[in-house]
C-alpha cells in the first residue's frame, strides 16, 4: 500500500508539473460559471429551488466534460511513457504493473475530484446567491458529485486501455477523441434516430432502455435525473429517466468503472517493456 500511495503521489506531482491540475480545474470552473450565469430557468413555476435546477443543468455539463477531461488525462499515461522510453525504467521499480495502473488511476481521479468540486462549487455559490431555498438541493448536488467521479473513473479506465494498446501517444489521442465522439455524441444521436424511425415500436419500448443502460454516460444522466425533482427541466432524456429504475442506472455506471479499470490492467500486462 505504501508503494502504491508513493507512486500515486509521484503521478500527481507529474500531472501538476504538466499543468493538468490547472487545466482540469479551469475547464470545470469556466463552464460551470458560464452555465450558472446563463441559467434562466423559471424555478418558481417549477416549484423547486435554484440549486436543484442548476444540478439538472450540471448533469448535462458533466456528461460531456467529465469524460473528456478523464480521457485527456489518461491517453498519454502509458503510450507516452513507452514512446519516450521511460516505461522500461519505471518497470524496473519494485512495483507490480497493476499497482502502476492503480497509482495513475488514483492520481488522476484526485485531480478530477478537485476539478469537479471546484466547478460544481462555483455553480452552488451562484445558486445560493440568488435563491436562499437552495439548501434543499444539496442532496442532489452531493449525488451528482460522487456519480461524476464514477463516470470519470469509467473513462479513465477506458483511456488507459486505449493508451496501453497504442504504441504512440498521437495514435492514442486520436483514438480517445473518437471514443468520446462515439460514446457521448454519436451514440445518443443513433438512439434518437432509432426512436424516431421506430415510432413507438419494439425498439422504443424494449431495446432503447437497455441501450441507455449500456452507455456509462447515459446511465450517469439517467440516475441523476431520475432522482431529481427537476427532471421536467432537462431536455431529451427526461422521459426515459422516469421509466428506468435509478438503481439499474447506478449498477451500470459502477460496473463500467470496475470493468474499464480491469481492462486497463489486462491491456498494460501485454505491453512490452
């Protein structure tokens, strides 16, 4: 455990030196601040506090931004060291390969946690500044925070897997961007096209809910919106959030995080030093 924590601390210092900590925090704070400033939801008409409405908006922000930050931090984690020739030196240390992956994972997850807390914290301060009733939305904010870390953990594992399977960091970068586009953007567009074409048939009633649960980003959004009082204020997936049990979405998200981490370890074991 001491070796694992020491390796994680070293990875955190490397990320700090490479400006990843500053970049991640700046991205989250900037987008959360813009979202809070632009938010004009009629909280009085909806009968809920401003923070609950903000959490519904932050859910959509988290779906896009948290996976992107996780992939940007992880794509170079293994391929970059292999390309620079430092991986052979690292593997001579008395640390097992799974511990190296776990150390990178802990360091990057800590960075992501800092970014999420700072970004969501800015939005929370803005919500309390305009609506004293926002205290009622703290439970939803807490739920969004830890599920954002679960979502980030899933994409960190996927990023490590891609990095381990790629020999060059440039290839890994292209692959993780393609992965983000497919899982975050194109996947939902394909489902929407299928629902429109199906017109209430078997795809809409049976395949569509399962397809949503098969994607960690959609499972994250389903869980948070299903437990929120502001589901009606969220566009697109709000209806599905009421139809799928929240525990199923949470289970899918958790399994994705575990499976992606194990896949990264398996892929790293095949890397030649």
